[in-house]
């Protein structure tokens, strides 16, 4: 997983090394959250087995939150 920003919009891109598949998240506006103590950097972190990713994003109520994504194990399609 990688994060990047275009203008005031953050995106996350997920890569699957096994077969080269990838998908990009829907962008979300971080206007007002670009700097300061509570900025929303596009910087995901993952655990040692690469099955859980935590990342900052803006919740539906407009607040900055941390989200946890759990990845299922399995065989690539």
C-alpha cells in the first residue's frame, strides 16, 4: 500500500506483488488538514505479517480518524 496527494486530495494505492494487480482508492479531500499537529498525511503503516494496515482519513462527519484495514488471506484470482 502506498499513499499520495494530488492538490488537496489524498489517494491510497494497493499493490498485490504475486500477480501485479493494483487498485487505487477513491480520493478524499484533506483541505484544512494539510498541516499542523492533526494533519492527514497519506502515510499508511502495516503490521509485520502485512495483513493489517492503519491509515489516516477523513470520516463522514468531517473529522480526522485512524482506520484499520484487515486483509483476508487467500490465493490471488
